[in-house]
C-alpha cells in the first residue's frame, strides 16, 4: 500500500502543477456531465448546478440567514416549481397550494414516499426505513394507522389524554408563577411541558421540569443534532455529519428496550396504560410480526418525540411572542376566556366552539409562524407528471408551506398578525383550504389532532392565568424572523407576567 502511494506521488510530482490542474478540471467536467441533467429529463427551471456539489453553494449563500424567507426570491427568478440539485440528489420545490395539492393529493400514490435512500436517513433507519416518518408503502400505512389509533383519546390509564394535558397546563402555570412576575425565558419550560405530553403517551409518565431522566436527555440531544439543512440530503453528509448522533441512537435504543422490559413485567391487557403497553398487546396478538417489530416501535417512539415536541413547543413560543407584541389581541382572548371558561376551571376542547376569537388567534399563530416551513421531505416512488414536467422516480419533493401561508394572493398583508382575518361578518371562524401548516394528503401530520388540543389548552390556560408583557427595558421580540432549522423557532426572548 505504502509503495502504491509513493509511486502515485512520484508520478504527480513529475507532471507539474499545470498538468495536475488540467487533469482535475477535466475530471470534474466529466463528472458534471455524467451527473448533471439527464438529457431525457426535462427538469423545471432552477439555479445552475455545479459538478459534485450541485446548487449547494448558492443554497449556502442564499440560505445563510436561516430564515424561511431566504429562498423566496428564487421563485421570482425560476417560477413556482423549481429544480434544485443537492450534491448528486435531484430535488423539486413546490411554491403554491395548487402545486402541493397536485403532488401530495392528486398524485399521492407516487409522491407519498420518503427518501430513505439518502445517506443520512439510511444510516439512521436502514435502507427499508422504519417507524412512521421514515417508512414507505404498506408497512407505513399499517404503522401509521396503529400510531394514530393509539394517539386517539381512548383513555390512557384512568385519565383521558385531554385531562393529562389540562394537568400539565396547571404545572406550567405553577412553574411560571414561581417567577413572581420577574423576567424569564419561557423557552425551556414550554419545551418540558410539551415533551411531557409525549412522555405520558409513550411511557405513561411525566417528569418534573428540573428532573430530566437519562432517556429524555439523550432524546433531546439527538433531536438537537437533527438540524442538518440541505446537506442532510447529500452524500457529503457522510463526511460532515456528527457521528455522535448515531451513537446516541444506539444508547437510546438500549434505554427504550429497558422501558419495554419494565412494562412487560407489569403488563395487564385489560389496563392499557400507554403506547408501549399497546405495542406489547399487538405483538402478543401476533397480528403482523413482519411489521410490528421492535425496531419499528423503537422508531415510532423516536418519531413521536422528533415530530411532536419541537413543533408544538415552537407554536406556543411564537404565540407568546405575538401576545406581547399585540396586547389588544391578548386582552380580547382573555375577555373571551372570562366569558366562556371563567377562573374556576381549565379549558377543554368543547369550549373551542364558543371561542371564535381565540380559535382565530391560534390559527393566525400557525399561519404567520409556520413551524415546519418546508413540511417533511416527500419522494417519488415512480415517475410522475407535475405541472407538465415528468419527474423521475427517486426525486425529493418539498412543499413550501411557508410560501403558501405567506402568499398575498391567499392571505392579505401576510406578514401582519391579524386574527380578524379568520372571522366572517357574524364573528364565525372562516375555513380556508390554503391553511396547510400540517401539510396535506396521506402524509399529513399524524399528530394534528393532538397538536391542536395541546395548543388550545396550553394557550388558553396561560392567558387565563397571566397577562404576558415585554420586560421593562427589553426590545419586543421579533414576530417575523426566527431560526429555521427544520422547525422554525423564535429568537430567544424574555417575558414577564402579571397574575390575573
Ligand atoms: C404545531 C404542531 C405541529 C405541526 C405544525 C406539524 C406539522 C407537520 C408537518 C408539516 C408534517 C409533514 C407532513 C408531510 O410530510 O407532508 C408532519 C408530519 C408528522 N407529524 Fe406533525 N406537526 C405538529 C405536531 C405534531 C405532533 C404533536 C405529533 C405527534 C404526536 C406529530 C407527529 C407527526 C408525525 C409522526 C409525522 C409523520 C407522518 C408520516 O410520515 O406519515 N406532529 N407534521
């Protein structure tokens, strides 16, 4: 081996710098020609692709501010459907509701896969995918159905999920009360409250805000490491991605296995306490042993944390940003809470029907601060026609939900926070098919119902108990810009509260 390396370096030394440069240039051009547009594929317009790296340089430059608005000017140049090459991977971005509907609903049969072949995903879940988020075909449909039915309010333990969310909202109020009106950052405590709901669903337990068990800290860290941006879709991730992520996943698997073992010891088929009990039941019934495997259940647990914590938590974090920036809206929501709920009990979902302004306010938070701006990555499982273009199999498809929710043709003054836009002349809530923060089609967010319940109960309970304000001397938090890293979170901010 040493001899080969030595001979190669001797060979290049004899060539001289110019010859080596010419050699490298020819090699790169050949690679480009081999890897660039297949002449038989008529890709939609998009930025120029370079050899090996594709459009990554332009993406890095345009996307450096990490805002969901970063790529909006590209649509003006290339049109509503864009072709972008990430390294060797072809990707299509869809910038209007009509295109997303054509892809995710009309062509759902061929555009509902996930790109499980890309290095990063394959390394995490294996080439056949696993769980719900990263599974395809028949097994995905079965696992999705199973997870949805377990999330439905069928009574986890003795209390319903709604009651557990109400309890958690009370804990959150108590925790904020301990600040005694001093300025504080709501970020972490909102995160803990929301992740407790998933812990209750999965493990049947909640944790004190100060006392995070090992499993949750490992999970939280792996979620934190998940923010790869466009690089995650390329083979370059092989070189650049933190290896730690994969080590953490192994650790997590061991911890979850221990939890499943503990559940098995106290398992009672007549008292299903949580998701793990339900899984034990399903595996004992041997419904479909190929699908209900340990690995798939482990991944569903990770999926629920991955998809169900940062999203809902960011929606709540944004809701406080908008409340401190719009005290008039906050007052109107509180007036409605006082009329419908009063101070004697916690909100329940049935109240929502009589609280149009509160519902409109939550809708406006979901719209204005789109917490999953680009949705989840879809992929074509077969060649598919979109907007007249033939898109080959194994192309990644992203629906730009942020652009749809900030398109002035869909929503007037899209960067203004205006809950009234959701109310008609009679004060009733207007439904809009363009309102797609949870995406559309068969891949639509599996936790939509849970996210809506959590948002309503947490938000109303917070405003029932406190008036939120910008601390004296602080600048109001930014209501438009934040950090876009798969999810969209507000920049860190402090608030202070006045007890009501
Ligand atoms: C405000 C809160 C939330 C928002 C805005 C949101 C949004 C989304 C979006 C845009 C997707 C991608 C859909 C697609 O690929 O087309 C998604 C997928 C998903 N979400 Fe949510 N989500 C939220 C909360 C939750 C919660 C609380 C859970 C869990 C309980 C959850 C579980 C999932 C799962 C499992 C998927 C993957 C579905 C699949 O691949 O079949 N989400 N969500």
